[in-house]
C-alpha cells in the first residue's frame, strides 16, 4: 500500500511538469535579466566620479594651507579628490547647490595646535544625501585621521620615554625625526602595501556568482505553478490514508520526493546547457550539489505550503520569505557589501547554504560542511512538516 501510494504521488507530481516548465521559462528570463542588471550595477564602469572638495583655510595661515596641499598630493587622495580653496560661506553654498561633495573647514593655527597637543579638529561638511562619492570621502578622511592619530601616539610615547630616561634636551630632535618619518610614510604609503585584486563575490567570478544566485532563486520559485500539489491532502483524504497505514511521515516525504523529481527534471536542462557551453565543467561534485540543492529547496517549499494550508497563503509566504532571506544571504548583493549586522546572520539563510553548495559544485570541489548544513536543514523542515501534518490530521 505504501509503495502504491508513493508511486501515485510521483505520478501526480509529474503531471504538473508541463505547467512548471512553462512557468520556469518565464522565471528564467526574469531572474536572468535581474542577475545581469545586478552584475552591471555592482561592477559597471565609472562607478564613482571625481570628488570636488571645498577647503576653507584662514588667509593668514600659510602653514595650514601647506599641510592641506600636502595631503591633497597623496596618491590615494589625489586619485579621486580635487581640492578647491574658497571661503567657508562659498563652500557651504556650493555644498548646498550640489557643486561640492564635501567641504573642509580648517581652523586657525591648526598645525600649531597639533604640535602642542591641543588637537583642534578639522570640521568636515557633507550634504544631507551624500552619495557614493560622499561616503568615499568620509572613509578617506577617517583613514587620514587614524594615520595622524598613530603618528601622534608615537611622538607622545617617545616623549614619555625620553622624559623617563632624563633626556629632556633630546626631545626636540626626537620629535623632528619622528615627524619627518611619519610624513614620509604618509606621503609614500602606497609603496608599503601589496596590490591585490579582490572580488566581492569570493572564489567564483561575478558571472558565475549571479548564475548560482539565479539558480537558487529559481529552485525556490519554480514550483509555484504546481501549487495544488504542494498543499496537504484534505482532512477526509488524510483519514482514509491513515486507515490504510499511510502516516504523516510518508505523506510529507512523498510530496517532497515528487517535487524533487519535478525540480530535477526542470533544472537539469539549464545545468546541462551551461556545461555543454563550457562555462562550467561537469563533475561528480557538480551533479551531487545540484541534487542536494533540488532536495533542500523541495523540502522548504513543501513546508511553506503545509504551514499556510491554502494556495494564496503558501504563495505569499514562499515569495516574500524567499526574497527576504535571499537578500540577507547575499544573493542580490554579495555579503561583503552588506552591513556587518546582516553578515552575522547571512550564513544561516537557506539561500546561503544552497549557494555555498553550488559554488563548490561549480568549482568541482566537495563541501562537506555546507552539505551537512543542508542535510540538517532538510531534516529540520521535514520534521516540522510532519508534526504539522499529524496535528492537522
């Protein structure tokens, strides 16, 4: 009886295959277009333009202007910033009109205060809706203040050491040497670092990253046309099946298996096409990861529809949860671009687990930790689905 029921459930699922294929074609077009646009937005040309910065320095403070000009000559600043000197009122007007991305208000005797340890701050003005250029300049200003803070800490530490050793007369020479050292380091600091090109998408390139992201998103949304199959049986049918010895565990497992076969049949075509085109190398980890992703997605989709108990509720729950968790998992924007608070929970999102499996599969590598998380997720949602099935029988 159980074997017969399982076969009937599989046949019932495969009857939805033409409808799922038709929906999958439209879904692939939509997701592919979204992935292409996201990739272009992330790594398009001309991401940030030149940053015009207004600088207000007192006219009689030649030393302060000289220091600002020196800062503007640093390669990392000069590559993106154009300093323009004007009075504070004109700076603020230009800032309000959108002519400037930032403005610096250098106080009088700024350099002299640094030497004496007073540390009068330079006021940085940013517009209310500062875009990418404004945030980049804020990051540069913060990096500059940290470099200056480290320099001052070194000078103060040297002063304390010389004072403790009774060499007070040698402190001016020490300060001059350290100032020269820190200025040389700051001006030429690009020579102290190795140049390494990094990619926000990790081990895979941008095209493969969004290919994987689109595939995972497709696995969650492709079953939508087969909504009636995803729902639990009516109460009368459940009672008759229970009388025949077919319990909640077998009923849930049968629906998961049926949907798994449908997803596998629908998704094998694009995977095979990508392999045939030479974009991905066919390998055992690839096919194992693909099957694992299909099974995990099937278990989650069945759980959503079992939880909602109706077509509209299941559809809304599936779509909104999928969109939210896919964003938190770094599917639309890579995790490196997300806030640190979001990155802390990204690894627990279903899309993150499936994307890690597919990344390793695309690279032809086995990823046992990700596979273990996927198996745990499948068992967890299946177990909860069985409990719901029993409670509602």
